[in-house]
């Protein structure tokens, strides 16, 4: 950031000086002043890049995406179960999705816990084939 601010300061100062020279000089030398302005602009750009010694970029290979994958898996499973229960008119308080990790790092859903005051058979009927995908535990409130 220091290199950028020094570039801006030098460019502004040189622009002001050359602008004043352009206003003061006679008509015959205005092309020379324009040429000088171009040279100063190019030199200030080059000097700003030359003053940058070390650019460090973040290492994107080491980013940890496991938490976001877990969140996506839990949220999508929760939304599927919520949608199935709401479409059947079954009231529930909360749906909890339990996940686990394999040895290879992949995430899988172990079971889904539904907190509801409805009958267990009504809930399993409402879920249909979705209930066969994961283990469903129903806790009556």
C-alpha cells in the first residue's frame, strides 16, 4: 500500500508541475511539454512497479472447505425434510441433521432427528421415500 500511495503522490506532484509549465510556456513549446508529461507519466508508472519488491499471494490450495460442505449437506437435507413435512401439514419444532466424516474426508449424513408432536407413522408417511434415505429419529415434544 505504501508503494501505491508514493506512486499517487509522485504522479500528482509531477502532473501539477507539468500543468503549470504548460500554462506558462509559449504556444511553440506546448508540444514539448505534452511530450514531457508523457515521459513523466511512464516513468512514474515504471517506478511504482519497481518499488514493489515482494508480492505475496494467498495459498488457495490450503483452504479448508470441509466446514462449508458440511453446512451445505446439513442445510439441503434439512430443507428437504422441512418441505416434505410442511407439504403434509405436519407441525414440527426443529429438524436436526447429524453428520460424520469418513477416513477419506468425505462427509455423510448419519441420521435426521425430528422434534414434533405428531404421530411417528404420520411423519414417516409424509416423508415417504425420503425417510428411507437416512435414519430418522422422531422425538415427541
